[in-house]
């Protein structure tokens, strides 16, 4: 017999059903909470990705400006061409039109526009605006245009190595474009359109646009006008001297800010030689920062500064040069094989006498010499914000022999980078305080906020008194005729250098030299430093005084003229003279004739008879000019 329902049993069943319903509701609530709250954003993104198609809108790269606000590199709008194969109704006609307008291969273009299994295929990037308009006007099915950014370098072949260039997809490839890519690249935007399951656009659907953010703008310490003057001189030196390469730097001696820097040969940044990777790589290198070289006589500025600071020499000390020194049994020649005779420090510096600087290095000794070289920063990077900087090469102190020390005194057996040497010269001539060389003034975002400013390290390397003495020596080194005659009426100082190059085996490369010149203005308290290095001059001469110094003179002349700088002494007028005929004469007679003509000279060879002269007899010159005698 069936047991009758009781009120108690009915209540138990109702409770059970209620608990089940509560459990189901709670489970659904928890699941809804997880889906809507915890996973809501990610699921929404996935859903949006399924029912929309997006096209990237490349953000404009930040601009480059020089220190005066002059634009150097800017971005402009270009267009990328895409195809959605599922929407192309006449692929042959579309491919024919695109291949003709964009100068593409027809078969490859047809293959792209015929692909139905991929939502979008890129046809070509960075199409110029006028050409993009022609494509738009054709109203081709399945063809879409999206904004991109092109890069334009205002001066083309200017600051090639410093600015560098970017790829077609706006990634920095060299120079500051690469080094500062994270600052310059900005944040891309997107354009969205609703699509069906097959990826076709739904007509009349909503479109979404998310704008990008432009990259930060960079202001350099470089001055475009000074850069133009520098590169004009470098190009002339490269061509006339038939050189392998020519490098130059202009620096503010007070702040160590780089006002101009370049190497020749170079290329137009708007048309980089991408098809010739070897040329592209070589001409993109900032040789002033990456390449080391044996400086030769320009290094004597450091040696004399250390010797003066250490108190081991004074201006009236005398040195005798017979044309050589014998050290550790090795005969080390002075560049003037017949010797300079007896001379004081001022004369020895002006004569660039190797014997004098061997003596100074030996007076310092290995420990003190290395103490000063370490203080100057040799063997370490300067910290300039340029990619690939080298720290130079300094022989380990424990391995240095007396003969090595002597050679270092006149700039051999040691290697530096141009930027390293010039920054040290800036410290020596600029009151004795070294500063980190800089090429970046500041970086600002789109709101004008400064996002980067250079961190400059300063350190005293010599006293102000020693600095003033070195400036005095530099002033008299180039103005050999009388004061203010290197550049007529202007107080320009300087020092030339000539050094042999070494081959891959470490042996001296015969006939290969680097000729250099460092100039200062005004010589007694410099504001401007100029440096030029001519790598492997091939025009028949290699002495720095004949190959490099004339271009230093040209640069300063153009600088003074451009800025309309008044002369330091209006009364100074260069006296004209002519090159006498000395070929066939004895060296002694030739020296007398040149001295009577008011000319300085370099001697190539150890003989006593003049075999060749440069320039030829009768050439119009000015007193104080330097000529070459080949014995």
C-alpha cells in the first residue's frame, strides 16, 4: 500500500528543489561574474577581433632640429596599399592596374590579389600621396589604403652619419635614428571596420578610429650652418687629396657640445644605397666615434699639458735636436732628419720636434705619464650618445718599455678616436676642465615635456694656468710668421699631425698615412675647436701641415665670413711671396732661399740634394706658408 504524502515530506521536497535552484542560480551568477567581470575585457577583445578587420596607422616619427630650431628630419604622410582577396571580383584587372601604377611584377601582384584564404595582403608600403590618389580614384574592389609615415631629410646629404636613416617600416637603422628609436617611434593608431565570418566588410557598418601618438622631437647641439661649412671643406679635401676618407668635427671648447660632425664619402639620406650593403655600412659609420688611429703630433698637446702640469718643463727650457734620439738601442728619428738644433719649448712645439717630446715623456716617466693619460680619459669611452663608440687603445703599463714611452710622447704607440682626442683638447684648452662631449641638446614629447637631457660629467684635468700656457703654445704653433697670420687678422691657434697606418698584421703599412689638424679660436681662450683627419691622402704629399692644415684655414675663413666676425687685429696684412726654384740645389741652400722668401718647409727624405719641390717655382704664396722639399 502506497504511503500517503505528508506535509513534512512535501516540505522536504520543496526545500530540495529550492536548494537545487539556488545552486544553479549561484553557479550561473559565478559564471556570469567570471565571464563579464574577470574575463570580460579579454573576451571582448577576442570578439572584436572576430567581427572586425583592422589596419595599422603608423605614428609620425619625432622630428630632428638643430640647435637653432632649423628642421633636419621630418615625417610626412604616405600610404600603404592592401588587398582583401575575398572582395576582389576581377583579379586580372586589379593586378594589371596596380602593377602598372606601382611598378610591380604583374604575376606576383595577381597572386596576391587572388588569395582568398587570407584576410589582407600588403601590396606596397609608403606610396606617395599623388600616386595613392590615383589608386583611390580607380575604386578597385578589395583595395584599401591606410596611412603610413615617410621620412624626409631636409638637407639630404648632410649629417649622414649623425642622423642616420630609418627603414620603410619606420624603424631606425643607423645613426641617431637607431640609437634614439624608442624615443622617436611614437605609438601607432588603428582603423577598424566590421566584417562578416569570411572577413568581408559589412556595408553600412560602424567604423572605428584610434589615433596614434607622434614620437618625441630631438634637438641636437649641432648647428646646420656650421655643419654645411664643415662638410663643404671635407668634400673638397676628399676630392683634392684623393683620400680614402676624410673626417671632421667642430666642437664648442667651453661646453664640449658638438657643433658639426661628419665623414666623407657619404650619401643622401633620402636615397640610401640599400642595394650596396658594403657601401651603406661603410658610409653610415660615424668614424669620428668608432674608428681608432695613431694621432701623431696632435697628441703632443696632451704630452706638453701633462709635462707643464707636473712641473717637469718650463717655457724657457732648451732642447737640442740632432734629428734623432737613441733609446733602448733604437734610433728614433725626428721628422726633420737634419735636426732642429737648439730650441726652447715654444720653438720646439711650433717645430713639432719629436726629440723634445721624447724628452718630455721620459721626464714624466711611465707612472706619471700614465697617471695623466688616465686622468685625460685615454683608453675609455667618452660617453657620447652615439652608437658604437670605441675607447681607443693604450698599451698596458706593465708592458711599457722606455722606447715605448718615448714614442708615446709624440703620439705613436697609442691609439685614440677623433672625438676622444678633441674632447681632451677641449678640456685642456677650455680652462682645464673636461666635459662629456654631447650631440643631443634635449628630447621633448608632444606636450613639450622634456623626456631626456644629457648627463654631463665634468672633471678637472689640469690647472687654469697650464691651460693658458698650452693655449699660448698653440697660438704660436701655426702663426709662424707673426701673430694672427695663419688666418689673416684672426687669433687662430693649432697643431698638425702626421702618422703612419698599420696593416692587419700589425706592421707599418708603407705609404699610408693619416694627416690631421686641430685648430682653436680664439687661441688665447677658445670657443671653437676644429678637427680634420685625411685618411690615406693620395695626391702626392702626406704631411699634416700640407694636407690637413690648409682646410682648417679654409674652414675658419668661411666661419669668420659667415658670421661676419671682426678681425682681432686689423693691422695684420699677409705679405705675398713666391716659391723659389730650389730643385737641384743642396738642402742647405734651399733652406736659405726659403727662409729669405718667408716660407716654412717640410723635408721628405734623408738626402742632401732637392729632387722635387711642391709647389713648383713661381707659385704665388704668402709668407708663413709651408712647402715640401723632397731630397
